[in-house]
């Protein structure tokens, strides 16, 4: 009954009224929030295990070992409200990440009816490639986290203890995972720009020196370690993915030129014109028109009565 009532509310062209759009948006947002809330509650139950998993990269001190210099660190809570706020923050973040397929699907289901067929095709391809790329970047960040933390702790001078806030450790871990995951999306963005005709593969190939320099500088700035391990671990895979995106774009441009020679022309650029001269055929004779009335009549004197050399119009 509800579906039939909604169908009746549509206009003859099949479009929904504004109230129906708002109702659908409310329902889809409610589904997404319920999924986030459910995962957050489960994360609250297993919050201690999650904290131990995310702080695994920190070389914590054993019960009978004192933190002195860079040998180990003590993870602690610095304020009275820190255990509560850190647990809530970790649980909400876990809910957003784990429930992302559900709320992203709800967002997609709301937007998809207004997209064209080719736009839907590009969106499916983008999401299908974005998820594994982000997961690969996040996993790589988790792999190099122990090296990064160990190098940072090693800078502590002798006689000083490393007492780290658990909230800071979690923020550092999540920031590294997020940065690595988003950095792995750069080649995908370039491919999508090429598929939509905004950027050509030849232009991307001409940027390779600047892109490699920028990627390595970005890797050196974003990774906090002083050794080149973190920088190479981030910049190396992105460089490989960049050249993969360039190769795909060049092949796609070749296919586009084969189907449409003028596909890569700008809007204000003229297409190539064929200026080869053609042979001229035989000249046809054209009779001159008779402009005067007496010439146009075709009779001697033009068929016009004259009196004393003037037309007799009276």
C-alpha cells in the first residue's frame, strides 16, 4: 500500500515531489545512523581489545622494566576523563569505518536515480577500485607504524621516561592510516579525470618528474620518522600506481582517437580541415537577365507604345 501510494504521488513524468524526496532522505539517513550506532555499541563492548590492537606498535615497558631513554614507553591516561573520552572516540571511529559500506550504499541509493547510465557506470568503477586501494594504503600504514614509533621513541635522551597518552597514540595511528589510505586514491582520481575527458594521458606523462618529486616530498613530510623507510614505503607504491594510471590513460586516449578523431580537441579548438583543391567541371553558359521592361517582353520594341520617343503611359 505504501509503495502504491508513493507511485500515485509522482507527477505524470515520473518525478517525485520535494516532500517525497525529503522523506526518502530521512529514511536512508536513519538506516545509516542505525548501522553506525549498532557497530559503535559492539565496539564499546570490545573497546579494550581494540585499544590493545591499535597500540600494538608501541614498545611498551614490561612490569619490571623502567622507561629510560628510548628503550620502551609507558602508555597512560593523563586526565580523569581521558579513559571515557578515548573509549567513546575509538568506538565512534570504529562505527563510522566498519559501517561505511551501509551508509555509503544508502547515500548512493538516494543519488543514483538522478544519474545517467554512463555516470552510474563510472561511479561503480570508482567505488569498486577505491575500496581496495584505501584498504591497501591503510594496511601498509599499519605495517610501518612499529618502525615509525620505534624511531620516534629512540630520540628520547637518557634519563627521561616515555609516558605516552593513549589518546595521542590512537590519534597518531588513525591519522597515519587515513593519510596512507587517501594517498593511494591519487592514481584513481587521475584515471577518472581521464575517463571524463578532463585530463589526457600525454599531459599526465609530461608531469612525471614533478609528480615523483612531489610524492617523495609528501612522503617525507607526512611520515614522522627520520629514516627513509617510511618515505619510501609511502612514495614507492604511489609512484608505481601513478605510472599505471598513465599507461591506462594513454591506452584509453588511443581508443578514444580511434573512435572519434576529434575527441581530444578543446571546445575552442578548430578541427583539422581538408584543404585539398578539387577539379572544376565544364563551364555552363548562363544567359544575362533582361533588366529593361521592353527587353523583358521579348517583342520588338518591347511591346511598349511610345509617343515622341516617350512611353505612352497615358
